[in-house]
């Protein structure tokens, strides 16, 4: 009797354990399936993020390249403007000193091609200084007796594309010239008014407002 009852209890106990074990197995299967779906979802999300990052990097690189090109172009323009200004100051120094302080008379003439020419009679008496253009270069010619010297006044990196002079008053001379920066092609016009402290302006040209 006791052995029969023990067998019944063991059978009942095994049956009671059979249910939870099956439940645990089903739960493990569900967890594994869920983990697989989560892994696939995470993998897809990472790929999407990588694609977005690549697109953003491409756009950033394009914008950076365009910005660099703009900066280089602007730097070239600034450098050209500085060279034009430097050429103007260099020429203005010689013109201003000779016309305003060292001349007893400034005569506006024409060369053989009809271009304007400034002929200054120096205060030293026996010296004559002339300013004129030939090609795209502006020259200063100095003559003292039989000695003659000619030097370019426009800087090599610029071309003189225009030169004009005009008598405003007997004591005031207006000078204008256009400089072209050879490398970039940038062009700028400069105008100056000179007051003669020791002489007067005389215009002997056939056309009093000659420009070229």
C-alpha cells in the first residue's frame, strides 16, 4: 500500500513539474525570436545612420570646397587691388613732388601719337622733366643739358590703359590714369589734383580736353 501511494505521488509530482518546464521552454523560444528581431532592427538602424552620415559628410565637403574657392578668389582680388593702390601711390609720389614743388612751369603737350604729355620746367633752371606713356608703361624723362635719362614709373605688374591731363586753373592740374593688374585683369582709375606752389600750368594742345 505504501509503495503504491509513493508511486502515485511521484507521478503527480512529475506531472506538476512538466507544465512549468514546457512554459519555460516556450518563453525561451519567444525571447530568442524577439532578440533576433531586435538585432535585425538595430542592424537596419545602424545602416541607415551610416548612410545619413555619409550624405552629411558629402554635403559638408561640397560646401567646404565651394567656400575655399570663394576665399581664394576674394584673396586674389584683394591682392590685385593692393597692387593697383601701391602702383598709384608710387606714381603719385613722383608726380606730386615734381608738379607741386619743383616746377616753375608745367606745359601740357601732345606726343607724336596725340597722347598727352606733361613737360615740367624744373626750379633748377637747366633741367626739364617730362611724363608720358608709351605702350602700357608710363615714363619719366629727365634732361639736364645734353644728359638725358628715361625711367619707367608704372610698376611691372600693372599696365597703364589710360592717361589724361587737364588744366583746371593756372595753378591747378588734374591728372587721371587707369591701371590694369596684369594677372587678374582687375582695373581701376585714379584721379589726382595738383596745386603748383612755384609755377603755373600752360596748355598748348590743339584739343584742350584730350583723353585716350
